[in-house]
C-alpha cells in the first residue's frame, strides 16, 4: 500500500471539520435569509459527520472505510494507490457507519436514533423538499448528542473546539449560546471567543 493511503484519516479529519464549520455557518447566518440556505447546513453537517466517522475508522486502518476495493487484476502498479481507491472503490454509506465504527474501534454511538433521524432529514432535504424545521435546533441537537461524543472520544475536542471557528465573525457567542440553548441539552465544550 502506498504511503499516501495512510494519510486518508488526516485528510478526512481536516475536510470534515471544514464542512462542519461551513454547515453551521449556513444554519446560523445564511439561513436567516432563506430556509433553503439553512437546509444546506443540514446537508453539510451530515456529510461532515460521515467524513469524521470515516476518519476515526481510518485511524485503525485506512482500508476499513471501503466496501469495495480495487482488484489486483485491475491495476498496473505494485502498491495500492490513492488514485486506484478514487476510481475503483466505494466507501461505506452513512447508514452503515455506526456498525462499522463500533466494529473497527469499539466506539458505540449512543444516540443511534438521533443519528438515523438526522440522516433521514438530510435525505428528505436532498431528494424531496425543504421541510418547515427549526434548523438551529435540529443541527445543534445532533451535534451535541451524536457528533460531540465522537469528537471527544477520537480527537479529545468538542465540535466547536477548532481555531477555524475563532477567526470567523459568524460564530458570535450569543448566537451560538441561543442555538445551543434551543436544544434543551447541555454542551460541555466552550464556545469560541
């Protein structure tokens, strides 16, 4: 296996954190002007979660996230490469990730119903229509119940513990506090300053 394949987890972690920030930005600010824009935040947060879970699994071994891999008869190179993985493989789907995460790492998503319901909401938005939903509450409840425990377990950080959030005007403390308060849940991380 090529050494670049071992960097998959780091790449996915960085991309997942970026998508998470982008999704929260859509929910908090651009969604105020139009519900369709807020709904894209749900899509980004779901995709970020999928990528971050795969990053956690790939820490164990990068090939564990794939359901289909290139066959030796299909490749010319001596070692498995990123290019081969991009063109001749598939990664696990969102719905399969909780079981795969548990099998690969021993970590169990406790709020499995919330995980599944968020995925269903993402599918409704993506394929059908934008529901009349409080996207602030939906996204932050999901992040606190599902994503935050994953982030704490695998990276020893909360879902808002990243320098990318500190530099953005969009993550004003009052807006974040109000969004988190609307969930009725306790967030154990600190808010960006």
